[in-house]
C-alpha cells in the first residue's frame, strides 16, 4: 500500500537547533494575493465573485482547484491568464506583477479551440506563428508534438475527422509547443467519457513529469483532482467565494490515475476533502445554484 497522506495547511515546523543558510527561494510561478473580483452587472448592481484569495503555485507544482459550480474557478484562471483585471489584490507571475496578457501561460479550456479549416499539424504549428518561427521548422516541431501526444499518424486529419479525445490531444500539443512555464486548465477533460478522461489524465501526467510546469487545473471532479495533483484547493460557495481548504496530496508518483483510485490512502484523502467540499456544494444547491449554468 502506498504511503499517501493528507495535510491541511501544515504549520511551520520549528527546528530547535538547525541553523540553515537561507537559500534564495525561487519566486512562485503564480502568486495571487488578497484578490477580489467584482463584476458590474447590466442592471447597475455588482456581483462580488471572489474575495480574500491567497494562492501560490510553486514552480513545477500541480495544483487543482475544486468548488461548487459558479464559485469563481474560471474567474481565477481568467485573472491568472491576464484576461481579467482583479478589482483588488495582486497577481504576480514568477515574481513580476502581471499586466496585460500572461505570456508565460498556456490556457486549455473545456471547449475545443481548434480551427476546423486547419489540419491537426497546422493547428499545432499555428501556435508558433506569433513567435515568428519559420513554417518548415514549426511543422517539424508540430509533428514531434503530435507524436508525443500519440497522434503521429493523424497529422493530416481535420478536427472533424478526430474523436473528442484526439482533438484534446491536438489541443494539448498546441498549448505545449510554445513551452509555457505555467499551464492553466479549465475543466479540460470535461466533455470526454470517463475512460478517455483517465487516458488523457495519464498523458498529461507523463508530459508534466518530463518537463515540470506549474499547473492550475480546475475540475469539478474531486477524484480527478486528487489523482493528478500535489495540492487540492477547495473554494467555498459564492458569492464572495474564498479558499476554504488547501490539502497537500502526498500520494507517490508516478501515478496511474485509474489505479490510484483503488488505493486505501486515496480513499482517506477523498473523505477528508469531500467533508470540506460537500458543505459548499450543499450551500450552492440550497441557493438554487445548480439550476444555472455558469461554466
Ligand atoms: N463577466 C461576468 N459578468 C458578471 N458575472 C460574472 C461574469 N463572469 C462570471 N460571473 C459570475 O461570477 C461567478 C463565478 O463564475 P465562474 O468563475 O464562471 O464560476 P465557476 O467556473 O466556478 O463555475 C458566477 O456567479 C458567475 O455568474
Ligand atoms: Mg468554470
């Protein structure tokens, strides 16, 4: 049995006699500090989506965000991507204050963003266009990336000739070919069937292990969150949603995300996090939040 455990915001461990030279710590890949986001509604009213958000993602760390529908998960990713300016608080990317689009981040949404008139290889190669990479080189790199995501022989297919899982693989290659240091993923495997989700989860973990990026991964699926992540962050029900849980996942790696779910340690972790998440999900149901689609 693996030695997984769960800890909630562990207190610092005071070492009585250890005198350690303080190594300069690398700045967090993403640091959201005291963030609040308020939307102006057409009615003239305002809607405070999230507040008092403090969240840091270390370089190479895989963090999942879970929370009830409409609590502000996508809003947090949009702020980190630079698509949305917070009403209060700061966003730092690798130590620098973010202004404008986050050029260090790659973004993967639930919906397909592939261009239907381009082949798989062109959909991947086009991601290098803004960097001015020559077409021949871009096509070569795109073919490499298609191979890495298991689509070596599908380069000339158009998106409508690919399955949902295959389209996701193309989208992953499209994101990773730019070598972003930060991956922002918003329910990326949501529309896929359960088996394909697991295969995609394992593919993502393989790619991540080979070249560790900082990841912020939003999912409504707690099992997926635990299986993939180093940390699972739980958000409260909105409005004015906050972070109410921050769980370190110490399940051993490498993981097979289908197999790890049968592990006793996994169940213990799931139980602990669900106890926290469940309260918030129930609040959202009680408010009728499940009837509206905020995704
Ligand atoms: N552009 C917007 N204008 C007004 N309200 C918004 C806007 N975007 C999101 N919201 C509201 O903010 C809350 C959080 O939305 P969202 O981040 O999409 O939630 P989640 O991704 O957790 O389901 C919801 O109540 C949603 O209706
Ligand atoms: Mg969302």
